[in-house]
C-alpha cells in the first residue's frame, strides 16, 4: 500500500513537491482522491479480516477460495464486481465493503442480496463492512437473519489475531 500511495501521490507530483508546493499537492490532488485511495485499502483490510476468520474457523464454513470477483450478471446482463467472495463447493460469502462517511443502510443490503442472486450455492451468506457503522433498520434485519453479518471498522480493530 505504501508503494501505491507513493506512486499515486508522491512520484507523480515530485516536481511540485520539489518546488515546495506541498499544500497545492495536498489540496488539489491528494485531498480530492484520498477517499477513493483509502477505499481500496479498506477492501484489502476486509479481505484480510475474512482470511483471518477462515484461519480461525470463525466463518460458517471453511472457504477454499477467497478473493475479488467480477463478471457478467446473467440476470441483468451487466458487469458486476464483488469486493470479496469466499467460497467452497456448497457455500459462498458475498462481501461488500463501504468506506464512506455515512452509515450503511438497507440499500446496500438489498444490493448485496440482488448480487447474491447470480449464484446458485446451497448456502448463501453476506458480510457488509462499514467504516462508520449501520443504520438501525439494517441492524434490525441482521438480528433476524443470521446469514447477514455486519462488521464495523471498530470490530476489525478489536479483532484478535
């Protein structure tokens, strides 16, 4: 991640930095792109969290494959990207990672369920990660349906390795 940051923000602006235009680089370049940059890092952290859960037998099944997924949704005939997928022959976990200033609501839950409709696994699970927590209505849904797991950034930070 260090290298990605370096090449995105430092290397490409080396001349401006050497001219002591660091405030300009920060305000006009870094500040406008940092949330997008950090959101990719957050996806990596979420994937690592899923891997750690898998290593400790804390997922609903032992996932043989964990990674990003993208392809064509045969239902909508559009391209889909799933932040993280963990699967074995019969089960799948679809993971959505949201690094936003807002709490995650039911709209993300509905999107994840819709994306899950592309797959025909016997057991379907959904994990939603959020930087800033979840709206009450989504928390209520997750309490009633144990296939949905909600994970905050604080949960990740408290996780024991």
